[in-house]
C-alpha cells in the first residue's frame, strides 16, 4: 500500500513542480518496476481515503494516482496514525509473504485519534513492514502558493520510530532525485514470488464456416 500525505503543504515548491507532483512521478516509476505485486493507494490529510484498492491492474492504479490532489480545507491536516491503521486494515488479511506500507509525509501528526507508534505496533503484529519517507528540504521555511511561507515541520523522530517498530526503514527526501532513489532502494529491498492465475474464455465459431462450406 502506498500511503501519501495530501495535506496542503504538499503544494510546496521546494520539489519541482511541487512536492505532490514529484511524489506522484516517483511513485509511478516504482509501480512500473514491480511485476505482479498487488498495490493499493491510500491518501490522507485529517482523514484517510482509499484512492485505489489492492490491484495488479497498474493502468487503473496509475490513472487514479494521476488524479490525486491536495485535500479540501475541511480535511486538511496530518493524521499519520489513522493512515497507517487504515493501510493495515487493507493488508492484514493478505496471504502475501511480503506485506509493506510505504508512507510519505511532509509534516507531523496533528490529527486523528490514533498515535502513529501505536499504529506501527499493530502493523508489526500482522507482519507488515512500514517504510517511511520524510519529504521536504532542510530549510526552516518553504513557500506554498496561496499560503505564503510555512515552517517545515517533518517529525523525523516519529517517522524513524514507525520504521524501527516494524523492521522497516526511514528515508529523507530533499529533492525529486533523492525521492526517486528512495523508491528504487525500497524496490530492491522488497521482492517475493506470488502465483497469479490467468483464465482464457473461448467462443466456438467454427460452425459458421461449416455451414458456408456445406452450402
């Protein structure tokens, strides 16, 4: 499950053209490099929304990823704990050998009723690893269109704690290139074989040729 922060701060232009678009591009590269994985997409702000359920139809997944925008003002916020809990709920019954959440955020947990570390403990119980990515430059303030300048408030300690609790790993992305490199590293870390059943449906039409031949 890809879990993307879509709070309004993701419009910051320290990544070109902005954080959200850079993240979407990197996520598409990651998806393109996977083969046969069921991948889902969850977006969050103050609340969490499933953008795409687990699927191997990457065309649909990429299409829904393209449509991702920042949250409406009434949903603006950063509920990391709730986002992890909802992702765990989507993965907990999966029979895959490797169950992974890749969570990207550019802020600190400031909404929701579930503590991020508590959610990480639940993920661990179900054998789910959480890889966390903190996105944003190390500058103290960042320009956001329509909001002026805001302070960068990535809670690295919490993101590190989530990863450590679940035997995952924390990454810091400071530009688009480092973001792509992070997804590439995760791609190399997580590989497992799965069996996919394909079915073919046939419709017999030979009878028409027999009729024509007979005539």
